[in-house]
């Protein structure tokens, strides 16, 4: 049913950086890369916006409470952000919900940098934490390591245990010869002769674990994309680390261009507290592209 818009305004943003520093099985996930992206994003936010930082890798830590001081956020990212061993997704989403509820409703944002971890969306605890997070009415922007992770796993642990290739795996002696004697006949011989090599994966347990993780990343990509879209945000899938600076700038523009739209529901519409209401926002101007959250919880 059409509604009459009463106001459109921009409020200072509350931006929670939710940074996954685990991902031991994802060869593409690097804490330094995540840190650099977060630092660039912070530098692009508007003055007056507030920022908090949660890291989750082995444990969930609030390394920076809410502040509008950029220097404090930068210091926390540079000195406290650290790598962990596991992605504690459920605990991280629960902690994010708690932190967001301490901020005013209207312009809440989460920047989630992760690959989703090793929990599938079928996990009941994960589903419940996602539902609670959506009830905070925050816009969720996701930068996903899933695509880069699959690419890295496929390079290290190929699809089959045995592979026929023209590229020989270099030994330590081969590398040393290329550095110390780059023009020697022996070093050139490995470059010039065309041979086929049969590569056999001997660590079957690690190979199977990595291949299973790669399959899980495909499912993670789907539910992370749904989470972003449902909240009015967007998920990005960088194909290379060189794309990270541009993605940080784009996220900052998305946050800066968000506006709060208010309306008074029609009398025929139920107004019970806690009710989930589905909404759609359409522009009147042709060619204008809008993105909005799909629902909100009535207060």
C-alpha cells in the first residue's frame, strides 16, 4: 500500500567495523590487507560520523569503542588488530547486535569483512544471530574473501589429488640456483626443456579439508549476499588485493549517501510493537538508482 513520506534527512552515521581476523584455512585472508582497507575507509568517512571496531579471530574483542576521533580508531587498527585462528561468526554477530543497540536508530552501519567462516547457514545459532542483527535496522556492507579464498585454495590444493602439469614445483635448490647462477646451463635447463610432471598430493587430510572449505565458501557467498541485500547494503567480491582501496572508497560513498526516510503508517496497517514490516522504495525520477532495506521492525 502506498505511503506518504513525511521527511527525508541525513543523520551522522554510526559505523561498526566488524573485522574477521581468523580464516586460517583461507590463504587469501590477510590481517594486514583487512587493516589497510579499514584504515582507508575510516579516512573517507564524514566528520561527525562515529566508529567502533570489533575483531573476531579466536575471540571477539571490542578494540575501539564508539568515537568520532579518527586518530583513536587508526591507533587501534594499527596496534591492537591481530590475527587469530578461528572465525567466531555467531559470537561476532551477537556482539555487533549489542554494540549497535547502544546507538540511535536511523543511520546505523556495519562494515563486515570476512569469508563467512566454517559455519553453514543451516546452523540454527547462526540463523538466530543473523535475525537479531537485522532487527537492529543497520545497513550491512560486506566485503567477502570468498572468491579470493577459492582462488587461493584451487592454486594450492587442486581439484584432484593427482595433476599432470608442465610446471615443475621448484625445490629450494632450484630457487637457489636461479638466484645465484641465473645464466648457468643447469639453471637454464629447467626453464628451457619442456617436460610433463605428475604431481601427487600426499597430505590427503589437508587436501580434503581445504577442498571442503572451498565448497563451504560458495554457500557463504550466498548467505552473505542475502544479508547485505536484506539490510539495504551490498556485498563486494574483490578478485585481487589491488581492488581493496577502490572498494573502501565505494563503501564510504555508500555510507555517506544514506538518508533516513520517515512516514506515518496508514490506519489499516497494524502497529503492534515488534512487528516486521516489508517495504519497497521507488524513485519518481527516471534513471535514479535507489537501494533500501527490505523491512524494518516496528517500535
